[in-house]
C-alpha cells in the first residue's frame, strides 16, 4: 500500500487528504501524470494548442491547402499537354512510361510483364522521355 495526497491530484481539495492506495493504482496514476506532462510539453514546443482529433476539418485544411482556380486551370492544361505528348509517342514507350510513372511499377516488373530484358525497358523509357521533352518544348 502506498500513501497518496488527494490534494495533489484534485484542485478542489484545500487541505491535505491522505489515502492508502494499492501499488498498481499508484503506478497507473503516476504513469498517467507522466503522459499528461509529456503531452503538455509537446503542445508547448510545437505550438499545437488545438487538437487534430476533433474531426472538424483542421487537419484537412492544414495538410491540403486549397488551391486557386488559376492553379486548377494551369494543372489541367499541363496534364492535357502531358497526355497529348504521350499520345504522340510510340505505343511501347507510352505504355512503359505510363506503367512506370503513373502506376508506380518498377522497370524490372515491367520487363517481367512484357517478357523482355530490363535494359530494353530502361532505354525505351529514356527515349520516350526525351521525345516527350522535345514535344513539350515545341507545344
């Protein structure tokens, strides 16, 4: 058994009130106090005086800044130009570039899927990117 002062835990006690508690309970109370003080220190250091767990959209607003209509239009145009340039590439190069950059496949996985050597895939992607660069500069 361990003696604890309730005045330390509860601010509404004006005088000392000592109680006997079990060792496990005292350990859990101490662990909770340490976690709470660590949380306060983290919020102070990172100036995070609000909770991101409230589900009121704060985290969405912080992580994904809204973009202006001009930026949306510019992105749409750049994607459109990118797709136009890809359509002008040879079919193999366009397919391999799409698989690598848009689908996230590795060059080895593309080579296995097409039953070709990995060097051929790598060279095809390089040639396709150079052709796209030339096409995009001339658009």
